[in-house]
C-alpha cells in the first residue's frame, strides 16, 4: 500500500478547492489533515509545497504509545515523477528510520534502513518509499491519472494501476472522485480526490485521514468504498469457489485423527453438502460421486484455527489459502458482524468466525482503539450491548482500572460470556485471574507478572520490559511454578501469539521479519517492503539479551504445555502465513508436532465450544478440512504446503487464491504478480 494517512485544512479553503478547476491549482500551498484511529483523533499530517515542486511534510499519530513520527521533503518533477526524497524520524515501534531517493533520469539511487540499491534508466517508474506517506501516495495517483492505461511501473518493483474512477457527490454538497487502485497491497485501495487531483481523504475502518470538519461524512464515504470493494470480493468468490453437487470423494489419503494424534493410511472421505458423509478404507467401494480427488501422497487434516485475529475482508482469502478455516476475532468494530455474515454466505471468501470478542478499555491517553469507558456502570452497559449483539467474550485492555476487573468480569460471567485480555497496567496476571479472567492474550503478559506492578504497561514498556528482563526468569522458581499451578487449577487458557515477539525482539530495520522469512520471496515487491521495518529499537549491546528473552518466551510456552494448560494458537498478525510460523515456534519450544496440530484443531474447537461440528474429521461433522502435500506430524513446516482447502463442503485451491492477490504459489516460479481485478 502507499500509506494509511490523511490531511485536513481550514473549512473555507477546502470549499474553495472543492469548487476550483485543475488549471487554477496554486503553484504553492499547504494543507493540514487530521488522522483518526477508529473514530478518535490520534494525530495529523501537514504538508506545504512551493512552485518548484518541493513538498515538505510532517506526520505523526499516537497508538497506545506507539505510532510513527516522520518528517521530510519530496521533490516532484513537472511530469509527476519523484526526483528526490528525504524522510527521517521514528517508525511505528519508535525505532529510528532514514530514507533517501535521487533520480537523475539516467540513474535512480535509494537508501533505507542502512541498505542501498539503484537502477539505471528508471524511465517512467515511480519510486514508492518504504516509509510511504500521503504525499508520495498523492504523487503516484496523480501520475497514474495521466499515464496510458492509468498504469505506472514502480520502484523498487511492481506495477500500480488505477482500476476505477468514480465521481461522487458527498452529503449532497461536496463533489469528489473516488479512486480505486491496485498493485501495492493484497487488495484494491482507495483515496478521495478533490477537483484539483489533491487527496481529500483516505478512509478505512482503522485509520482515517480527513479534514476534521468533514469527519462526520467519513462513514458515507466508506460506504461508497465498500460498494466498489464488494464487487472485487464477489468476483473472487464467484471465480474461486467450487461447490460440488451431490456426494464427492477425496480418496487415497492419509488421515490425521485429531482426537488420538494418529495418522490413518489409505482412507477415503465422502462429502455431501456441508458435511462429512462417510469415511472408508480406500479399498472399500465409495458411493457414486460427482467429483473425485485423488489425494495420493497427501495428508488430510481438520481445518486449522487461528485464535487471535482482527478480521478484515481481505483476510478471509489469505486464511483459506493457508488452510485456516476457523478464527476468533479478538477486537474489532461492529462492522465485524457484516463481515461474518459475508463469510458465512460466501459473498466473501473467508473462514468461520467462531468467537467474537467485545473490546473495552478505560478512556485515557493510552486507551486502545475501540470502545472506551469512564466507570464501572459504563462498562456494564458496554457488556450488555455486546451481549445483545451476539458477542461471546469480553476483552479488557491495558488502561482498565484494576479495581474494575472484578465487577466487570462478574457481570460478563452472569451473561454467559468469557473474559480475557491484556493484564491491566499496575496489575499482575495472578490478580487478573483472581478477579475473573478466563483467558490471557499474549505470552508477554505472563512474563510481566514477574517484573513489577509499577510498570506502565499501557505503553510499549509491556514489550521493552519483557525484552530487557525475561531472559533472567527462573522457570523452576516458586513464583513461576505458583503461576503455572494457578493457571492449571482455574483452567485459564493462554493465547501466546509468540511469533510477533520474534520480530520485535530479534530484528532491526532492513532485516526480513521472521514471520514471513520462509515465504518472503513469494510476495510482490511492495508487500515485501512491509516486512523489513525491524522490531523494537534494540541497543547494540543488548542484541543477545533481547534474543535470549524471546527464547525464554518459548520456554514459557513449553512449560504451559507440560502443565496441561490450554494453549490457543493465534497470531495477531498476517493472516494465514503467521499461523504457520506460530505452529513452527511451538515445535521449536519442544512441543511434539502431533500435539501442536491437535492444539490448532480439536483443542481450539473444544475451547470455542464447537467440537460437535469442528476440529476433527468425523462422520457428521462439518466438512472443514485441508489437504497437505507432506506430513506435518513429522515436519511441522509441511503445514505450509496446502494443496486444497475445504470449508463448508466447498473447495478452494490455494495456488489460485494466492495468484489472485499477487502471491506466487509454493514451488512455482515466474508467476504473474498482478492482482486480479
């Protein structure tokens, strides 16, 4: 993507520009745009430019103590190409960044994150910075508007194209153009242009950039985007969903029995409608089938669960391509209910959302995005509202007053809802469990239990303190063993998301995120750059210390397994690909691969209360299964080799799904990276 950022001007100036002609565009000017994070003003983007094409910007927003702080200059030539760029400041995790670009026409050179690259004869290729900002997005959009086919080559690589230009009058008074473009992400992206071809707004369910006076109109703009976007998803669903009529068979497979952990050879599975009709030995006669798939040499497993997601529409395809057929959503906007219905009806390709979690935090400078409260009565009202909308669980966040946990948890329990979340600041995990937590998100929350309740874990200290100190944690000491016993005795589940900490604790800018290292070369160039930003700012003298702390987190996960504590494999990261890495890390921690597969299938189904229908391959259960070209009980990394995904009895081919969004399938080369539109 070019960037999730936006701007805002004085109202009178915007009205003048909205009515002007492109030829009237001032040769110099300035703009200011507000940045909203799920409905709350979180920062700003300011830009000014002169007659020579020099654009100077500053951009920042705050997200629970995180968020970028960037400033720089971009020189844009009369033909729309970027000639020079300097960007510096802090990235989302507050590590230092510095990026530059220069083009002489004969040669283009760029530096970022301590690395450098160049190309001769760049031609009409537009450079997209690794630290992309609104001004660079605007430059690329304006270039494509006048380019043949509304298309441009990108540097360092790839191609972007405007795929729709839709004039729309907003609120019966503001004439804008909605631009849909592709080539910089897994799905089309959207910006709103004023009549001068300047970006007026960029709207999403997470970050929205729009003039503050016009924010009340953002929802209307977002609805227009969804209409365009739904056409994209409908096309994907119509093109890549195969729904056999009548019974069909997968034969000659090895079947992973999630209940016992055994692999049963020479099996055939008959599917009819949405369910498993029968399971036969391969030498038994199968019923007459409308479709037969020979799975010789492959293994059939139950569909995987990702227990920590924040689901967006595009995530669904990536989940199914990776064999993830069920997910839990651990905090989202109310839009999630529409997404779940679209997944269930296959209007959008996607997994089952088996659990939806209502997010609650206390208002304050570090409050998480979403619903915030100022008192226990407000919290009780929020829980009632979530319950009335069909939510299963409440997730409390880091700013919640520790004294509020007990009454809020009691009310949720009275409604039959579970309670989970981060451990609130100035509270320990042992205390949160005592006061009503049923589940804990993120393994760092367990490590923090042994540091201090004075650490302000509303801030990135919840990561930094763990990186600095956890390597010293004594897993044989009485305090740790007491926590393990409390978790076991009270049947508390843990959702570790350990793989996100591997990147945070072990990488620097320019290094590939370990989460995607094994699949990095399959991504389009612009997606690759999203995974080289590094993790926490790591002092050079503490590189080994931080890495040792990450490995101690793996040791904690193994201790949970040995104690029989419920582990819920989840990611809080890139859909599909991240779960594969999470499962690999559990094996690296010492858990047998067979047990890891059980955690990600029947164990997760039981925790969600869905074991009657999901989690194992049995007659009468829903036909949610994956065909793997390998044996992940021997090599857990084979879980990446998804040859077929079945959800609700419908067939999805992962290779085709990946190609549709520009990802090269495994063990192929030279595939077209152009997204399907």
